[in-house]
């Protein structure tokens, strides 16, 4: 959530230990936990009251639709298919040319 590493948490706890003291540290920790729980509850109520959940869900649906459209309209798929077809045709033409060359060399040898 806050992207805080373990070493940063240790530093924060050490600073809190020196500022608050070992005696009052559990009380402060409980108060902070209550504060964050209350803030989370208030945020959930705010989202519900403002209808943000519906907006967020609509935005996620729109994002999925756009991603699907981008995949469907990707020209690379068509270009790869055309390239594969061109390579197959080229290989077939090379084979036919080789066969014709072999036949002409056989006729010259006779």
C-alpha cells in the first residue's frame, strides 16, 4: 500500500520507540491502528455515498473493452499472416525453379 520495505519499518519503529518510549508504545500503536481503521471505514463510506464503486467498475469495464479492441485491431496479426503467405509462395517458387533447373540440366547432359 505505502510501498515501505522491512528496513524502513524497523527505522520507523526505532524512532517511535525513542520518541514515545517503551512504556507508551503499545498504547500509541493501538491508537494508530484505530485511526487507520476509522480512516478506511470513512473512505469506504465516502466511496459508497458518492457512487465511486460504480464509476470504478465502469472504468474497469471500459479498460477491458479497449484492451479487447486493441487486440482485435492489431495490424501485426494481419501482417504476420501476409508475411507467412508470401514466404510460402516464395519457397514454392524456389522449389519449382529448382525443379526446372534440374530438368534443363538433365536435358543438356543427354
